[in-house]
C-alpha cells in the first residue's frame, strides 16, 4: 500500500486510542459558572432546560443574513440620527425577515413544534432592538468593516476548544467579534454570557493569528442585546482568560474520564443558603455522599456503576465525532497544509475541486471535473470555504450530509434553507473542500441514562436515606 495512505491510517489508529475531545465555548462558560453544573451535562446527562429556542434561533438566522446585507451596506459612523438609520435598516431587511419567518414556521409546522401566538411580533421586536443597539452603539463607535462573516465555527485542536461565533467584523487592521442575545441585558450581564464571549474571542485570536494568546488583531468583542451593546473592559477580558483556560482544562479532563476535583462556585444558592437550586445537583451530591458512607444498597450500587460505564462509553463516542478534525490537524502540523491535504484526499477523508452548481431548498448540487467522488450517501461532511491565510479548521464552514452521488455531481443536504443562503453569501465563491465529519448525539444518548438512574434511586434507596 502507498506510504501516504499508510501514514494517514496510522494517524487514525493512533488518535483512536487517545482522547480527541473538544470543549465548546458554551460548555467552558458553564464550567466557569460552576464545575458541578458542567458535570450535570457531562457525564450525568441531566439537561437543564427543555425550552424551545424557536424565537432566539430565528433572530440569530435573521441577523446572520442581515449583517453582511442591509447592516453592512448602511454602516455609517459619526452620524447624528441613529434612530433613523436603524429604521432604514429594519425596512430594508423586511424581505429577509419575512422569508426567514416563513421558512421557520413551515419547518416548525412540519415537526409539530410549539409556536407562540406572538411569534412574529417577538421576532420583529427583538430584531428591531438588536439593529437599534448596533446603530446607536457600534456604528457610532466603529468605522465600517471591510467584511462581515456570520456563524463562524472555529476549531483549535491544540487547546481542545471549539465554538461557533455569531458574527465577526473584519477591518484592515483586525477584527471585532459580536454575540447576539435575544433578551435585554441592560441591568445584568451574567458570568456565563461574559465567559462565552471571551472564550469565543480566544478562538477568534486563533483564527487571525494562529495563537489564542495573540491579541494584536483584536479590536473589540461585544454582546449585542435587545436593550443595547455590552463591551467588556480590557482588564475584565485579561483577568478572565486564566479562569477560562482552567475551566476548559477541567471540562476536557472530565470528558476524557479523568478524576478531577470539582471547585464549587464562590456562591451557590443550594450549598450556601439552602435555597432551591438545581434538583439534579442535589441528587448526584446525595448519591456521592451515600456511596462515600457505604450506605448505597448493593443492587443500586451495581446499577450506578453500569450507568457510569455506559456514560463514559458514550463520551468516548463524542470524542470520535472529532476524530477527522484531529487527524487533519496532526497531519498539517507534521507535513504542512498542502501535503497533508493531498494525503487526506488520497484516502477519501477530504475532497476538493468542487464548484457550486445550483440549490433547491436545503439541497445544493456541486460538480467537479471527474467522477471519482469518494463519498457515499448519508455521510456527514464539513463544507469548508478555503479562505486565504486561514488554517483549515478556522475557515468559514457549514455542516451538511451527502444525499446523492451521481457521476461528477454530488448533492448535499444542509441543515436549513437559511444555512444554504448563508453559505451562498460567504462560502460558495471560495475554493470548496469537503472534510468528513460526524454528528454529535451525546446529549440525547446521555439523557435516558440520567432518567433511569433517578428511577433506580426511587426504587432501591430506602426512603429514610433520601431525606
Ligand atoms: S446547586 Fe450549587 S453546586 Fe450545584 S450546580 Fe448549582 S451552583 Fe453548582
């Protein structure tokens, strides 16, 4: 067998035995709030909210198309009347807003999801608030950017970190990072929101400087919310970076199945005040205490051990969803980008040379000169637009699945029509790469185990011990 292929296979074999976990910025922010809270998600699988984020997601979709459209086109700094400019942008965005609302409602009806009666009003109000916040605070302060990118996924393999940034504004001398929140944060910015913003800023540093600690191109980071814009002070950013790195490492070690001591938050409503806090946290704290005191019934003890074995097996699968990205990164470090891509292409993990043909709803057809396409239907791929000067895993991308491969044509199914529209704006004009990827189903797999665990406690633990 060819040496290049053996090299890639060996890298796969080696990485399969090691842990290829990545921690998401939102998970780092949770661990920064309380490390116990992070553990409730992983490995316990106690999902904290069943909330349907239909309104918030729709607003995110609208912003993802409007930023590089009406917002960028109308960007003016140093104006007197920002209210008027805001209204102009809202009017010029109405077509995008209406199409996205319609697409979302169609999708929600197909999936039988709950839609609030005032859905359209809520979406329009929040969008209006975000646009006014941007014109009043951002445009007033900053010049028009040369380019805007939205929904940018960045993977930093070396630091085990991944995140999706709502929007990046590019300037000739650096970048500005934006995070949308669909609620009003005028009175309180919680730690979680701040930490997620700073964690994402580390990723943006990595995208522009290939080093998360190089802040030379960072112009600003901010949260645009329904009542204005929040800019953390530079000292706050610098101070919180160490905390973010500590918690990122903690989360990574937990995911890798290592025993790490949890640091309680400075203030916990349950532990410090006896007020109502997380019931799931109390449940697992009690479980741990009873186990430590040797009071767990033998059968329940045996079951919990099985639950944990299963949980860590699921987490191992989560690590495998990031395997292809790790292999790409290791090979790039070893051979340089061009040579690594050539080797990955040879084994069929990466495909390039495609161009966009046309799209119908969520489906997009690409073609290339030959008909040697090494992808089968149902494969998941990361569609990457190769931006000059950016590392492969920080280039603009979208996830899609292979629907059909016929001669020199391949049809991909994107997550939504909006994802297709976004990709048409910012990705399809670039050289296109398809990198093999996987779906991450960890949360939905962990959840039933958490429910069984609680059910088993109800059945096997004597009432008096449950108090
Ligand atoms: S109840 Fe306290 S210790 Fe438990 S997850 Fe919440 S903040 Fe953390």
